[in-house]
């Protein structure tokens, strides 16, 4: 009988200047992930548009981190996107669920991401017991790039003529695995 893949639970909190509607607009635009979060999202391919409220929207993603491996997985929206957040499911090299929540606090939005995931990519799953701390650090690195990149994207969207620096790129050159 095959062993179950080790699971991870991550809770990430971001604070970015902006409004909940601005944050929601960026996070709901899956086609733009490769542009504003290129350190992690190498490719995004739409699969299904979903309902008018966003439920069922599905994309195939190709992601990386600071470790030299990539993951191919499918992201499907499972709850209506509202000003309080939304939920998603992952399948493929990652299997699990995620929940984004938004809270306006003065001029900032506090964004919390709860990610419950198991590594399903065979090599990553096999190495998880030994390299769990490295894989957790890889996730923290990826999410830190996301917070930085989201803040830059919000500035860019507010003032397209502003001199906003580009978001950080991937650590390793794109590989086709």
C-alpha cells in the first residue's frame, strides 16, 4: 500500500497598502500572475471560466521557488470571490486547499493565506520527510516574493505612468520539467 504524501499547513500574512477591492482585483486576475508574480508563476493556462461569481474558474499553473524544482498543478476556485476572500483547490503536483481572507485596516489590507497541501510530485513527496524544513522555507520565500510583488502591482495599477520597479523574477532559469 503506498504511503500518503506528507502534508503541510502554512499560514501566511501579508500587509499591503491599498484597498480590499484593489487586492481582490489583482488576486482574481489569474491570467496576470506571470506578469506580477514571476518569481513563482512561470506559466498560467486557463482551463475553465467558471460561473459568473468565479466558482469553478480553473487554470493550470507551472510554478517554482528558490529551490531548483518546478511544480505543475491545477488551481480551481471553490468559493465565490468576495471582499472577505475566497477559497481554492489544488490538484496535480500539489493536492490540497487554500483560503485567502482580506481585512481592511486603515490604509492597508491584511491578507491571510491558509494553505493545506500535500506534495504529490513523486520526487518531492519522497524527499518531504527529509527535506521538510527546506520545502517550508521555499514556501516562505515564494510567499514573501508574492507580498512584495503584490505591493508593486497595486502601485502600478493605481498609477500606470509611475516609475514602479519590476517584480522580482525566478531564482532559476525556466526549466521544462
